[in-house]
């Protein structure tokens, strides 16, 4: 009985923590099908880290969730679709919206290096400076940013949920290089494998 109690005491915190972050994929990456997230936007999405672009709403996701290292190619997040919903502007907490929900496809990585505030999640510190486990940098070029962000608000926090890409509107472009991958669009939701992970998580 004592042994069982000790095991339970050890596992309980891990299970609570795991419920928030879901399964830890190969390479130490933390890839959850739902949770909290922060949102910003960026221009110049044509050199997507997944090696393929798309015409619908797209986004880069933080490196710890993307599943690769800069220079190693696509991670397992590539091609996966997420419903993202904003709830607050961290810089203007009194702002009450209106906030929106859109579905984006991941085609790019937001690396830790140079993006500590939003994409600085690591194995040791799996939340960014705003307390969010994931970050989506929504592409301006494909129209997602204009559809999602209220005028005058370029940084938001909220939630995300992985969804079937049948709920995403758009089409994939040609491969930018050999090995480009968006296989997450046809894979079952995480923790299933699509493009697979590469390298070791930050």
C-alpha cells in the first residue's frame, strides 16, 4: 500500500502537468492538440519552414511545438490545422473585443532565437513570457492576420484547438525544396505522426 501511495504521489503532478501539455513527442518537443496560446502576425511567408506554402490562412508555430531545428526542414506540426481564438490583448487588458476565431494551417516555424518573448518556449521553460504554452504567428500575406486581429491590436492571447483540415479553406502550393512536407493535414490529430520531428527540442 505504501509503495502504491508513493507511486501515486509521484505520478499525480506529472499527470496534471501532462494534461495541460499533452504528449511529449520525439526529440523532446511538446506538441499538444489544444491549450493556451499567444498570437502575433508577420509578413513574408513565402519561404515557409515546412517547404511548402499555401493560399489559405497560415501561421508559423513556436519551435517547441513545430518539431524541428532551423535548417533541418519540416517538423511534425507542418500541415496541421488549428482553430485559434483570441480572448485578450496582453498590452491592453481593458480591451474587450470583439475577438475572432479562424482556422489556420501551420506552414512555418517561429524559432526561439530572436523571438524570446513569444516563441521562447523550451523543455526547461515550456511557456513563453506571457505564460502561454504555444504561439501562432499569423501570416499577413495570406489574409489571416486581417481576419483575426482587431484594428490597432497586433498581439493577443487566447486558446487553440487542433482540427481537421477539412475545416480550413485554402490550397497548398508547390514544394519549395525537396523534402517539403505538409503531411499533418491528412494525419490524425496529435499525438499521431505526420511529417515527423527532427533534431532535439530547445
